[in-house]
C-alpha cells in the first residue's frame, strides 16, 4: 500500500532546505541539508531540491521511485489545491506551480503547503500539539510565521492567509514596512535593533560574539548574550517577546484557542526564558479570566517539525 511506503518531507526556507525520508513509523531514515541559494533563481532552487531528495533517498537505501510521495512546506501563502506558491518574498517567487514542477522532475506525487502549516501539523500529530482540536503555531526566526488548526484540521481560509500572524499590524501609525509583528518580533528585527543601538554607542556582549560584524548577528549569539545577562540584549528580546505575546493574545481571544506552540530558530535558541516571557504576556493580555488558562508551549520536534509534518501531510493527502 502507498501509505506504507516511505515519504519525503521538505522544509524549504529562504536560506536553507532540510529534506528527509520518513518511514511508516515516522522515523527519519535518510536526510540531507543544503543551502537554498535563492538568489540563483527558481531553476537553481528546484535543482537543489531534486538533488537533495535524491541524496536523502540514497542515504535511506531506496530509489526515488520507491517513495509514496513528497511533501514540501514553503515560506508563502499556498494554494494547496493547485500546488501554487503564491508569493514567497524570501525566495523571490510569485505564482510558482511548485508541486507540478517537482512532480515532473521526481516522477512521484507531491503535496505542497505553507512551511509553518506543515511544522504545526507535525507538532499536532507527534509533538507539543497532540490532543488539541484547536491550536495555533507561531514560528520566530528570520521572519514570524503562523498557522492554525481549527476543529481538527489545518485552516488556511478563503485567501490562504489563515494564521499569518507575522503580518498583523502592531503599530498602524508607524512608517510603512515597520508596523507589523514580523518587523518587531522576528530574529531579523531583533538583530537589526540590537545592531543599531550598539552602533549608537551602547555596550553589549554581542559586539564581541559577532566579531564586530553587526550585520551578521545570529540566533545563537542573541541566546548566549541573553543567557549571560547582557542588559541590552535582554531589554530588546524581552520587548519583542512581550509584543509577540500581545499579538498572540488577540488571536487567542478572537478564536478561543486553548493552546499555542512556539517554534523557530530564535525560540529554540533562547529556550524557556523566551517561551515563559511570551506566555506571561499572552495570559496578561487575553480577555477574560478563563482564557488565561491558555497553554503556551515550546515545540518538541524543534528543527524536525517542518520535515516530519510535510511527510505526514503528504502521507495523508497522497497515500
């Protein structure tokens, strides 16, 4: 049966792609990680995806033709019925029929969805979201992505923007491009704000950790400075966590959600202090007392959530 065959899951990002072969027990049996090289254009990225699938299958000791199918999560609103990446700013893509392109190149069925959708799906089936019929996922890394499961199913909405919390307006009066959750709460935004303040003369351990390259502050550097008590880092990170909590609280109140899963590179790097800060902000800002019982928890699948979720989704949709 097709469902018993291994499936490939792909977590496609603007910088990196993670590809894994997942067996019927949801165990990763072959894997490859590669740079996306999005600046090379669509064909370059597709070549790297195909090569990565072939490499992961080789590591698993199987041929691509033996797969039940491939699932892929991409950083964009997705028309999953047509298999179209609608607008992926990090990749420079608009209206790309990625599912058809990969199906033709690989010769196996392909299921496509949003990157945070597949990550949350993995957490819902195997990780921190198990047992919840209604669930939200918020992934904080290069950007801020979100996803929703409502009444036991992924929810994208009529315009395929369901869950896109990163594009909610926090400060509507701010200059265009700086008013959203993503522009205040992502790792990119946090790093830019830290770099700006260090250049203006404030002291921070980050200058040493980044070896003076303030345009290259990574999540692990921010996490180390935070854990070592760097005052500037703690101030900026805590402010971003509080603002993220406000945005999440609005969605929790609107939809009556009982649980939120936090993931992504910045969340995983800082860990419990970040999750705890967001949780406190959510519970402080929700309406009304009963809603303060909302659970805000960290991803348990962490870096593998997208890969596993994409494979699980493909198995269910294609098997």
